[in-house]
């Protein structure tokens, strides 16, 4: 049997935590596009939730072989994903089911030993990346938020001056940087500058063949499991959109899009016994709010 190699573009910009994982493990940030082919990292509507959601997807990297390679204890979450990944639409069970909640809690509790070891391992990569950010070699940008302003009051994406970087003021997981005048949130890194500072590794030579425009490799070749939004459970979005359209036609959409996302999240749990991410829900709901806003301005 053969494996089919499917091309997937690398993102032009990656989040701060993805940049750290590049420095530590050379994990390529894959491009994730919205319905209008804009990368989700720079899309105002989606970036806030996506930044945190992506951390769970990085768990798939830590297979038993990877942990052994980097001298880390086995990751229960990574092991679970590794065992179940090659079944269609498999993932850690949804919080929408009792069984899913139990497995989630058990896996995360047992994950503490691995997480502690990983934090220690990342100390040096964090310092190395900080130095290149401070020197201006690695280019960064984010949304500025001034002190004593509303929670959602921040600017469009703008370059972060290298003088702003302070290692003690970085929150790697939340992709934020505290400054004297406020903070930068949703921090992104120009991937080309990241590769310039931390070059791509030399890959192992493997046998790949081209047949009818399809790249093939033997199934014996080791591949790292990667979970992306393309690998999500196949929700019935046609049914979902129909439900939203009916409510839109009947003027039943609340003024707050966030409130409606919560309502449709409950609808998904009742209909599908599963809960899509807020980002995914917003992608299918926001066009209706855009249309409603446009009609109000006419």
C-alpha cells in the first residue's frame, strides 16, 4: 500500500507559540484559510479564538517516538491522538458527550508530568527566539491595546518595534506582550524572517514517486500526524446554515453575534451531540450578520 502526499501551503505568518514550536521542534505552520482565502491568523473575525485553539492541535506532534527523540516523558494526549488519528474524523472526544468529558479530564490530568517536562525543555528555545525578536531579526506584529481601555479596544495588526520586547513580559501560550503603555495581543511572526534566524533542517531522503500528478510514498515511511481544521469532524453545515437562514428570515437573530454563537452552540449539542469551535461557528454565522448590518445601513 502507498501513502498519498497532499500539498498544503505553509503560512506566511504564524502565531508566537507556533514560532516557538518551530525553534524547538521545526513544526511547520500550515496555512488555514477562511471562506475568502484569507489566512485565519490575520482575519479580524477569527484570530482571537484561533490562537488558543491551535495549541490543542499541536498535541498531535507529540507521539511516543517524538517524545523519545527529545527526551520527554510520554504525552497521554499525544498518545491518544496517535492511536486514533487514522480513523476518519477522529480526534479527542467532544466535550459534548459524557464519555468525551471523562476522557478529556483523565487525559489532561495525566498530562501534567509531560507538560512540566515540556516547559523545562522550552526554556532555551524561548530565550533563543526572544534574542532574535529583540535584535529585530525576527519580524513581529500584533494588535496594540492601551491601558485602561475597553477589553475589545485594540488596533488593527501593526508592526511591533524590537525595543518593546521584554522576555519577562511575554505570554507565549496566549501570544501576548505587556508593554509600558499597554500590550500587544494576537502576536504574529513573519515566517520568512523566522526561517532566516532559525534555518530549516535538512530532511531525510525518502523514496517518493509521481504517478498521474499524485505524489506517492510507501506506507512504511514514518509520517507525523497533523491535525488541522481540514481534519475536523464532518459537521452537517448545510443543515446548520439552513437553520440560521430561517432565523435570519424571521428576524430572530439577536443583536449580539456572540450571543447567537452561544445559542447555535447549544443547537449543535442537541442536534449532533458535538460542539464545533467558536471559530468554526463564527465562520458560518458572520455572513448573516454582515448582511443584517448592510441592510440596516441602507
